[in-house]
C-alpha cells in the first residue's frame, strides 16, 4: 500500500486548551492534545492520505482550532463536531522540583458509535487518549468488531484518574486489558508500561515478559517509548517473541520533548501500513521523533513540515 494510495486515516482524541504555570508564577496559554499528532501527520503523509480527526471541540475554541488545522489541506473537518460545552482545559502547575499537578476542567461529550461509523472502513484508526475519557470501552469494542482496519492506540492518559477536585492522578486503568485487546498496535511510555506491569521494565527480559501478556491478548505489536533512550518494539515472528530496540535519532539540539511520543506513533503507523514491518517502522518513527524534539511547543510543531524538509527520513 505504498505511494499515493489515497488512504483514509481517522484519529480519535481531544484537542486541549492548556494553561501552564511555572514555579515563578508565570502562566503560559497554549493548545495541545491531538494537535501534536495531527500537524506532524499532515506533513508526513502529504497528499498520500486524508486525515479525519474524530473529535468533539468546544465552541469556545472553534476559531483557534480552525486556525491550526485549516492550513493543512489533507485534514478534513467532516468528523470534527463543534459542541456547546466548554472545551477541555488542562491546568498544569509545576513546583520547584519539577513535579507537575494537572487539573482538568470543562470537557466535551464522549465520542459515539454514530460518530465513528463512517470511518470503520478507513485504512487506519488511531486512538490517542488525551483525557482518558474520549469514549466508552463498549464503543471501542464495537469499532473493533465491525472494522477490519488496524487500530493503533497510545494508552497515554487512560492511566490517569480524576479526583473530586478534577485533579489527575496515576492509577492502573480499570479493565485495561480489555481496552488493549481492541488494538493491533499499542504504544505506551516506560512509566505507563511499568504501571501496567506492576514493576519497572529495566531489562529486556522484563519488557518481553510484559509484552507477551499483551501479545497473548490479541495485539500484534507493543511499542514502549523510552524518552532519550529510544524505543522498543516487541512482536512475534514464526512463533518467537522479538524485541527490537531503536536508538534515538535527534535531528539537532533537544528543545522540547512534548509530543515526541505522538509523533513516534504517527511515523510508525505511516510506515507500518506500507510494510507491516515493526523494525523498519520503528526506525522510521524515531527519525520523526528526533525532528520533533528540536521544536518548542505547539507553535514549533506547526513548522514540522519545514523541519521535515530539512531532515526528512528516507
């Protein structure tokens, strides 16, 4: 399926409004969520695919969101629903030690089967949990049962609960194995993987043992991103479990790690659809993450296409 195939790619998630407060009391307003996936993906696939963000967006941020996405000719608004609810707003407060407390306010309705049905025949379905409440498990299970499209998932904020003061906290997601069973390719960072595994994955043996649980559950590939240490792809071939480690490939001096995991999955997906080879796809994805780390914030990521032209993976 290489070349100009006219693929249809559906990406499920949330577009966040973010307020970031640093220890000196300075507040910065920004936007994020699946923008960190959509903008790079647009540059990666160019005219070989059309991208459908399947997302509910608050009317209060309509103009801002359109400002980010309308310049991308391969991003369609067909599945974007502008709703009267206040858009999801994440407040991030950092202390002197670099610890972060997140508070999530507002919030749009969960995605429904009706919203997802037009994309069951897409070439790829991507689920990126930004709030962890984008859709019900039963909705995703319906999609899995009705669609033959490969499902890629970043487990991300599914690992975050919300307390009675709207503060987010780490916890093992209820029924997480049922969520993961809906996927063909599941991605998580090493902290999320350790949470689900119940212990740190600091050796190949521990990582492989944990990945085997997921592969036995129906997924084809497990991706564990390791920040500045690259990423692991675990899969099976001829009955054997294989762990492939891809080293990091920064394209320049690191500026901001935000969104590197999002870009990694976009790069992996785009190459995996071509060849179904986790090794090639991982190496390809790491090059894109290496470009992303040289860009600062969402305004930097808006220039991903320009940066890609200067350091494009082959």
